[in-house]
């Protein structure tokens, strides 16, 4: 019986999808992570960042997220190494207790960048957690989700 999964071969073993015959198209993915930080941590917000003993939290999280996007194929076995055109990570405080991370990744390539955007948003969130845990350990990484994908066979948007 042949598998319906693209990453499983005829012998029911893992395989990396061959994208050799796919067309190169512009592809973009946007992922969002929502974190509960709490009032205690948010109260440290000043001049567009939260400063802790470890340094500027948002700036460090953005750099960590960018590094994570570039390393996605090292972390997730079936992801292809990609030549990334651009990465944009925005971190904003959405209310007195929450932060939102939006990671946008774009390439001209044969495969999408959904996993790269999700990885970037996730690692940026983990970095915020790491840098703020001395203030409070009540933080929660509540949700990480794909909110948009364009290019390739289909487009996808969640409002």
C-alpha cells in the first residue's frame, strides 16, 4: 500500500521530498506567537524594549528568531536548506500582560517557508522567556500558528 504522505516512500520509510521539478516562485510565510508575560514583566517595558540583566529582550529575541529561521533545516529533518531573501520579526505588546511576535520569511524557491516562519516565531518566544524568567516564571507561550502563506500550489490566510 502506497503512503499518502509526501515524506514516506513506497517502503513506508522516511524520505525528503524531491523538489527538483518544481518551479521557482516567490514564496512568503507569516507566523505569529502569542505570549503571556504578565504585568510584572510588562512593567519593565521602556523605550520600545524590556531591559533585563541579560540585556534588551526584544532586540535579542529578534536576532535569535532570525538565526532560527536560517537554521530550520538543521532542526527539522525533512526541511530543505533554503536561500532566504528576507526575514522580518516584529514584537509588540498587545495589552497589559501579552506580547505578540510576528515572523515573516520570504524566498524565491521551490518549496515554502512555513516551517521557517514558525521556527523563527517560536525561538523568539523562547528567547523572551529565557531573558525574563528571573523576573517571573509565570510566563506562558500560549500559541504559535501560521497566519499566512503565499506562493506555490496554494495560498493560505487566517484572520
